[in-house]
C-alpha cells in the first residue's frame, strides 16, 4: 500500500472510529483501528469492517457497547 492509500484508509478509519468511540467505554483507539483496517484490507466494506472491529473489541479486549448504543 502506498502512502496516499494508507492516508486515505487512516482518514476513513478515523471517521468510522468516531461513531464507536462516542458510545464505547474507555479503550485504546489503536485496537479498534487495527481491527478495522485489517478487515478493510481483507476486502470488507466499511460497514462490515466497523462490525468486525466492534466484535474484536468485545471478544478480545472486553470493550462492550450496549446493544441499543452500538453503531
């Protein structure tokens, strides 16, 4: 991945993480970013990658967003 593509992905990731961060308990942003970016690199859509990152945070990092507040 070249620098421009990485910058675009980081920008997209930042925007998507904002929705999660607004409703999530305290967590390390880089964990969500890594899960999201890995999913996007694997061909997931932005919505699929957000869901995958949320599952990772819940299953691996024990950062759980209440279902009514999940994005």
